[in-house]
C-alpha cells in the first residue's frame, strides 16, 4: 500500500455525498476506516436542514473522521471531543486556522487566533468594554430597539424576519456600543454578510476592502480625537508595556465586526424558524415569559451552527484518531450540541430538561467573549415579541435556502401572522 492514497479510493467504504471543492489525497497517518467524504460548505446532507445534516454524522461517520474536502481536515462531532479540543489549547492551537480554498490566507483576528500567553493579554483588552457588566448596559437600548422593530410590523401580516429584525437588532446594538453612525447600518449588514457568507472570492474581497477602509478611517479619527469609545480605549491600551499599534487595533476590529454580528443574527433566525413551526411553544412562552432564559438555552443547543477550526500543535490521540502536528480539525458545534450521548432526544426542543448543555459558544479559554450580549439580545427580542405579536407561521410555500461553511445560515425567513 502506498504511503498516500487517493481520497476516492480511501473513502469508498462510506456512502459520502460530499461535493464541491476537489478532494486531496489521504495522508499516510489517516487509516482508511476514519475517512468520510463530507464537505462542510456544500454537502448534500446540510442543504435543507443544517443541524439535522450535521447530526446525521453521528449515525453515518466515525466520531472523529478525516475528510478529503477543502484541503483535507479532521472533523469532531461529539460533545466531549469538542470540549476536549476547546479546553486544551496547548494541543489544539488557534493559530493557523485557515482552511482550504475558501480561505484568503491567515487573517489576523486577535485574540481569536492567538494562543497563550498573548491570547489572554488581548482578551483582557476587549473586556475593558465587553465584560458582562458592560454588556448588560446595552439591554435598555436593545429592548427599545426591539420594540421599535416589532411595532414597525403593525398593520402588516408578513415579513422577512431575518432582514427586518434579526439583522438590524444586533448590528445596531453593536454600532451604538462602538459609537458609530447608524446611517451606515445597511452597508455594514451587507459587508458582514458578504465577508462571512459569500463563497465568491471577488464578492468577499470587495466587501472586506470596504469594511477595512471604514475601520481604518475610524481609527485615524480616534487617533486625532480620542474619546471614550472602544477603539479609543484600545488605542490607549498597552500590552507588555507598549501601546497597541493601530494595525493591531484594526485586526481586533475585524474580529469585533464579524464575530458577533452574523452569529447573533443567525441564532435569532434559527430560533424564529423553529417557533414558526410550533404554535404550542409560542403560546407557552407568551403565557410563561419566565421560561424564556431556559428556552433560549434550548434554542442555542438545538440550533448551534458554527464550525470552529483548530490546528494540532503536537501529535495527539482523540478517540480512535491519531492526529499529527500540523493537522487541521474542525469542530462541528451543531453536531456536538446535539449529541445523543449527552442530551436525550437532542432533536427535540424540551423546556423541561434539567439542563441544556451545549457548545454554541465553543468551550475553554476561547469561549465567545460576546456570549452574554448574545443571550441578552435573544432574551430581550423574544420578551418583546411575545408581548406584541400573535402566533406566526412560515409563509405558504416558503422553503429556507441554507448555506454551510464556517457560519452556516438561512438566507431569509418569510413568516406570516
């Protein structure tokens, strides 16, 4: 047997239906029985229902498998394995996360793609304005905005929930926190959507250039006229005794701009998509608003969606997989949060569970720093929604268009009432 075999021959024992980007050869350290042909961007399994598609890997694939798609990488789908990866950054590095032909090289996103000790140094800078207490200060504005967005629907009987509510709320809250001009709201929504969601390199690059130009302009303004906004705070901060450079602040802004906007939008959209199919749940939450925090944890669990990437720093074993230094491993948070070994009947939304363990925000030192704000925005939106809106359902004939990738999403959500 040759040291490197073709992906086609090595995956023949599995009924993989992945397609999209060309396969690569199986490395010699990957046994044939751990190869499973799966494309996290375009696989047939995820084209209709993202979470059910990733959950199907529990049935069809090894717990930790290697796929030849997108440059070749491992994939972890079980709760305990993903927790292990997140909680052991000395083995599973956040540096060098670029994956396959859709990446544009290694874009610096500090502290997301940093390891210790640098990771915590820069995370602490973000906590100067993203601590739980700071984020709770946004609740009043988020509630006022949620009410305004819902009241704009008065006199109508339908809307695109994603476009008219789920996109607008988190981006506007973020712009307010950053002290940016709200008149550019829809520009920013488009930038985030294209940078994160487009598979077209030209579209992605053009949106990134526009976003970058805007951020560079704000940084120059704050250098000339400092204020009390987050960018001014970052520019005045020091790491290892040195002022943080404008370039590093720009890189941190890339992270702030992309990481917390599209993800909250998608969490809201997935949750409302479910609610529109379950009138009994709508009636229960309208009658019992005190159950909303528990419902939100169930929504976050059941509709987890990001795929997070780590690079193996040293040879390691994860389940039956022997990983080599330099390998990439993708954590499917959708699959891990819906692991039947951790949660009985994971496909069911059950507000009577004793707990709803999930990794919607990953695990370990890189757990999403904006998780408290995301939970607040979700809770506030649905509190005000159930006070003001009747039962909703999916528009007749509506079928969601979904996209895979690092941040799988639904394109639009047409609902009626």
